[in-house]
């Protein structure tokens, strides 16, 4: 998406070169593309309109820096503006009282119960003693759900089954917390529509009773135009202190985040990234901005890579590649390193335009192929791995049998590998040549 | 494209524009003015129809509005008709296997209301005097089985369930066997919520369907995707991916009792041609209504 947005912008600005300045006339087409991108990402249309206006005033009159292309310059302005709007740094919870209370509110199915559990886990790790309170008296088995989560997390849960008075449950929970030395209460409330006045009033009464330090609105990242109404109503009724954006492991672009921020002005504090209880992170405005614009989450990928890949190893590998001494042994190492990064699906989806590219491809198949390759290399002796040219027919038959593939498959893999080796040798030569010519291009080719 | 072809294409555009304009003058139709246009665009975008469909509808409205004379009503009336027309389908509400068991699989992403919908469907079928059975195939989410069991008790519908962490396909297998033994008319299979981007979870769903199909040829007879009306453009991705993994037979839009309009179904209908079978309007058992395109279109443009 980013690729297409940026290339569309590039097209829109083709005629701009030489003009020197971004003007109203020449920016309008580009800004229309940006507006479309925002709308496709589910940013509310009013919010998108205001946002475009703001970007326009910022961009107008700016000198087009010679070295940068104007399209990219606009993207940068937009990105920076988005980050600023989404909150420049991630905000943490303000839990000062004893006991402190956190109220989780939101629509049905936005993920309040799961987020309550996840938040409990996080606070527990930070050294607090959380108590989960099952305050959803409407949905069947909501209390069982929280109880199960509590068991999984080894955290206490206050449950009073059969009780339908939320306030009574809250009072009992406060007393329970005091008696059992729990300093943070997390109230998992029932899902409700923001326009359901009696139910919203019930929340208001609950808030007045427990005086929460934090009232968090839980919102599904795939929410559409409605996000504005939902956020506004909940904020007006309860004066929320922040929000949690859930289900970010999907491919929703999450424009709702922008709507949410610009209507309430309250920070987004956490992001739910999956069904597992540890899939919970502080919210990163920078990453969200990239996501809304469809720029991929390169930052997260780099972070993961830094965790999984040893820098010295990487340098050694690069040296080998350049000299064309890349053996099957090194190839195996690379395959394994890639596995450490996570599934192919998750890696590609983090790349710019990756989500788009993923649509057609069945990566599970690719992944299977990789594991076959690994098996084949594992079936070779160290000597064979270092010198693949000693692999005669007998050896090949043995390896194929040992790794459960046909000889043809093995041959295909070896051919691919030989092609790779050739390629690397050429690259190495090319780099050397470029370096001799004194060009900086060599640096571009070298992975840093 | 050759030079001549280019000219021809260029002229074609001019020609159709001119024809349109002449028709407008002959029928004495009013021209669509800028404010009406903007209002229409805002309400279409605001109802989550997305930019592509919004543009298409606006073009269609322009065509219709400017050629049908002043009797056609205002822009919104025309737009309403356009949407209604595109949503109309002749599919019956819920398929029925004559003289046998009909298996209905309920699928969707997390938190759209699959369990509640499964229960509501069972209630609906029961109210018609037919027998239903529920299968608790969400063995992953905490307390999902309890939730559907509560519903079963409330509605007096038998529930077939396994243990947490059990293979959902084995539960489905047992459920089909049980439904056949009881000679039930319908079996509603409540599957676990899954993100459409998770390849392995989608494969699990395929397996679930495969197992049921082996047990009873033709099953599941109906695969319904549950969509949350508050979802925006992502709903189209959800429908696409689910349809790719397990061919869908229809949609159910839930949570339409709020202020969400659920406009993305227009885009889904257009691309995938899936009929909307029911809409969910609340938390009670009888809050599931058959879909009515006219009503839906009207609500779309209501303030």
C-alpha cells in the first residue's frame, strides 16, 4: 500500500520538479491520494478532512529539497503529523492510589475480558498485586472466562456468580482487595453500546463508587467510521483516561486509532496483538502511523532481527558471501536464523507493501519448502556441506532417502543453491568494481 | 493502444457525456449540485461504504438522478434505490436439506458475536417447530463452552461439547453423529474466532469442515460469516479470506442495534456476491431478523 501510495504521490508530483515550491495547485492531486489512503484505512471522513487541511497548511510554501523527491517529502510531513497526532511517546498508566482501580469499558466483543487478563499479567510483572474483578453481569459465562484467565495467569479473580448488581460486586471486591492485600483492581465490565443510556449510567455509577485512576476504552482496531461516535460518547459519559487498541494482529489498518485520538485527545496506552496472554504491548505511535499509511512495520522487524541475529555472525556471513565462499553449511545457518525471526507470514507482513503481497501467496508452502531444505542439508556429512561438488549420484541417493525427499527435489535444491552462489560471486565482483571507481554505491549493496 | 484507438476511446468519453447531457435536458432533470453531492458522499463514507463503492454509487446516482426527470425524488432517494438494488437477492433465508440434517457452520474473526448468533439461530429454528442442536467447537477461548451451554440451558437446546484444548474437528464429528442419531433438523456449529490472516487457524477451519463433510456428505450445507457492523474496510478482507478458505454461503451482520450502519456489506456483496441472510439487533434470543434490503438501505441514509 505504501508502495502504491508513494508511487501515486510520485506521479502526482512528476510535474513539480523544477518548480521549487509546493503550492496549493500542485499539491491538491497528491493530497487527494492521501485522503483516499486515510479513508481506506478507516479514518473517519471528518477527521481525514481536518487532517488533510492541516497537512496542506504545513506543506504549502515548503521548498522542495533538491535531493528529496517531493512525493517523499509530503509523505514525511504526513507521517510526522500522524505520529504527533497519535501521541509522540507511549503513555503509561498512572496508578498512584492504594488500592488503584482500572475500569475497562467498551463495545461488545472489543476484547475487554482478554485485555483485562493481559493487563493484569503486565501489572503483576511490574511488581503490583492485581485483582481481576468480574463485573460483566450480562454476557453468559463472561465471569467464567475471566476466572479461567485468572487461573492461567495465577492471579486472583473476584467473582460473585448470580449477583446482578454491579455496584455490590464492586464494593465486595474492594473489601476483598483490602483483606487480601491486592493494590490494583481491574474491573472487567460488560460490553455495551455507547447509546444505551441505562447501561452507560450503570458505568457512571460504578465509576463514582470506585473512583478509578484509569478508565480505559477498549476498541477493536478494525472499527470503522463509528469509532468517532463510540469514543466521543464514552469519553463524555466517563471521562476516559486512555484506550487500548485490540486485534492488531489482523490486517486492519487501524485508522480508528486516529479517529479515537483526535476526538478524545486521550492517549492510546496499549495494543493487543493476539489471542495469547503475552501478546500485549505498550502502544507505539510511530508504528501505528506507518501502519495507517500502509508503510509496514519495519521498526518491529528490525527489533526482532536484532534479538534473533548475532551481529558478528552476520558480518562473518557477509564476508563469506562477498568472497563467494558461501557453503551449504552457511546456508543452513541462515535458514535457521530466519526461523528464529518468526513465521514467514509475520515477517513479510511487516515489510512495506508486504500485507498486500501476502494476499496471493501461500507462504505455508514456502515454509514447508524451507524445512525440506533444512532436512536435506542435515542429511549431508560436514564434508559434503562444505564442498557440494563432491555430491555424486550415490551420495545424492543416500541424502534423498535420509531426508525423505526424491532425488529430483534434492537436485532442484542444489541447483538453486548453485545459482545463489553464482549470484553472490557476481555481487562481490560488482561491489569491488564500484569501490574502485570511488562510488558510494558499494555501500548501498552491503547489508548494514 | 494505437493512435486511432486512442482517439476513439477519447471520443467515446465525450460522446457518452454529451448523450447524458442531452438526455438530462430532454427529461428536464435537475443537475446534481455540489452541496448535495458532498452531503451524499459524506453519508456514504460515514456509513463505511468505502471509497470505491462510494464513487460507484455516486456515478450511478448521477446517471439516474440527472436523467429520470424531477419526479425521481431527491439524491438520497435515488441512492437508496441504488443500494437496495445492489443488495437484493433471491436466496432463501436458511437452506434446508429436504428430509435430513442441515449443518450450519458459523465462522468469523474474534468478538463478532458468533456464539450469540449460533444460539439465536437455534432459537429461530425452534420457534418454527424444527429441532436444533448446538456444537461448541470453540475449544480455545476461555469459557466459550460455558457461554454456549448457558444459551443451551436458556433455550432448551442440547449442546454437544468437548474439553478445552480438544480438537474442534472431533467435537464437530461427534456433534454430527449426535444430530443424526436424534434426527435433528439443524446443527449449528459455533467455531472459534480466528483472524483471517492466520494461515494455520484457517487450515484448522478447513479441517473442521472436511471432517463434517466426510461424516455427512454435503455438510456443512451453509457456511455463514458473522461480521460486526462496527467493522470498517477490514470486513472486506475478512470476507475475502474466509471465502477463500471455506466457501461461504452467506453473511450475518451483528450489532446493528447501535449507530453503526454496516455499509461495508455493500462492497462485499458487490465483490463476492454473498447474500446477507440475517442481521443481529441485540443481546436477546429473538433479536435476529431476516435481512431486508429495503430496510437496510433506508437505515443507511437515516440520520
